[in-house]
C-alpha cells in the first residue's frame, strides 16, 4: 500500500498536539452546523474534466449544512440521474455531464442554483 502525500495540516484529519496539560479539545464544531433550508441555499453547478483522465463530472458546490443532509441530497441526485457519484470536501461530484438535469432537480427541490463556467 502506497503512502498518502500530505499537502497541509488539514490532511491529518483534526490531529491536535499540545504540551498544555490543561487543554480540553472538543471537536463539536460539526454538531453546531445547521442545515439551511433549501430556499436559503445558493448552490453552484460546475462542469469539469480536469485531472480526471478526460472523464467528465458535474460538481455541485456551496451546500451549507450537516454531512448527513449533503449525503441525502447526493443520493437523490444520483438516483434521479441514474449515475454514480461521490462527495469530496463538501462538494457533490456526479459522473458525466448532467449539469442541466441536476439544476432542474435542485430547483424542483427548492434550491437556488447558479450555472458556473462554460
């Protein structure tokens, strides 16, 4: 198994080192994020094929909320488009060029969607 290259301290996944014995580190920030209602969300629909060996993807950016809600939205989009996809760094990536269809789905769900790029 190859070693994963670390590009920044964030790649350590929340690793905290301190010599302060009284430091009380809590990672409760994830619980504090509340998911905005769809009418208050402003999502961006991108199309990209860079750094993907020529394969195209539709990227949805700008979701504000809990990870579970983002996963639910991604599952809805993947199901309605009948394609695969993933979530990376708070962005939904859908395999293929489905930007128009994804925008239509999100608008029907009550989200504000903006087309970004070509």
